[in-house]
């Protein structure tokens, strides 16, 4: 980090994505902005200057000065902040020292930053830390869990496997069709053949022929049937290999 001006705008409602940069580094992406994190002993720490910029501090030295002041006053303790010497790639000047804040340290830092954004970003800071440590945005995880619970309730209420399991079964049937097809344009017709055979062996219930309408009581039988169909499709493909590029050229 340098003393250059940094302007960062982050909306409170933005989603969070985490990129693994290296075994001990993560990059949290909140909307269009990024926050660098270090991972030590399964604990995430955010770089103070980046957090300061996110909170609305106009210069990086403001973040360094605030971190030092909070440390002198005992507000940031030794577990809240660690300092690391940044590798200096320039010929002149001493390498800068980076400050890395724990989750508690980041919240204390934000609360004392007195920037307009600080109060509204406190909850989001917690979400970002949880996302970095757990590998996903807790809001999105909770939403997915709620959807999964609703799916299970639907399955129990209607006695069918539901859309999620149905989609997985359909993808297996599509994989069988791809093995049986000699060229891409045949996949759709082969899939219809596979599904017709499947439904003849294990009738669906409810409107249409969605895999999600498969009875729960038939799930195990459906899995076995698909396994048999997969084995036979692989045997067919071994006996009828795709033509090589050389053969295609000769045929042309």
C-alpha cells in the first residue's frame, strides 16, 4: 500500500464472493470492490488500509494513523492487530509495514473511524469475515438452506423426489444420451429414448414427466436403473468409438 488517494464505494446489499489467492491469502469481492485477507491458524485478518478505504477514508495514511492510535490507547490489543513488513521491490526507501486486523479488530477500527459509512457497514464486515473463513456468504448460505428445507418439505408433502433430486437424475439420463449419440445433434433424440425407457420401467406421478415427480418410494430403483443404463452406454461407446480426426478427413 502507498499513500495515494483511494476511493472505494461499496453498497450494503452487495453479495460477497471469496477468491483463494494462495493457501494463506484470500480476496473478498463485495460488489465491484475487493478486500485482501490473510489466513493464519484458521483466523482471517483484513488489511487495515483496504478496510479504511472501504469505510471511506480518503488516504491510506489515515488508516495507519488510526490503527496506531487505537493500539496506543489499548483499544486494539495484540490479538486484534498484527504488523507485517511488506517486501520492498524498490531500490530506495524502507519497506512499508502492513497492519492486519482480526474480526474484532476490524469492528473496533470501523466503530472508531467516524466515517459516514462505518455504522451501516458493521454488519457487512461480519458477513465478509464469515465468508472468508467459511468459504461463502452467510446470507446466501442461509438462503440456500431455506430453499433446501422448502424442497424437503415439498418432497415429504407430495411423496415425490422434488426438483433438486429430479435435476440430478435428469443430468445422469442426459449423460447416458451423450454416450449413445454418435454426434451432438443426436443427443436430444437419444435423451427422449432414455427417458421413455426410464418412464416405462418406473412410472412418474403428477402432471407432465418431470423427474421431480418421481415417487420417493422409487428413488432407489431409479438410481439402480440409471446405473445399469450408464454401464450399457459405456459398453456401447467402447464397442463403437467415435471416429478419429483422420477418419473424418478421409470420409470428407
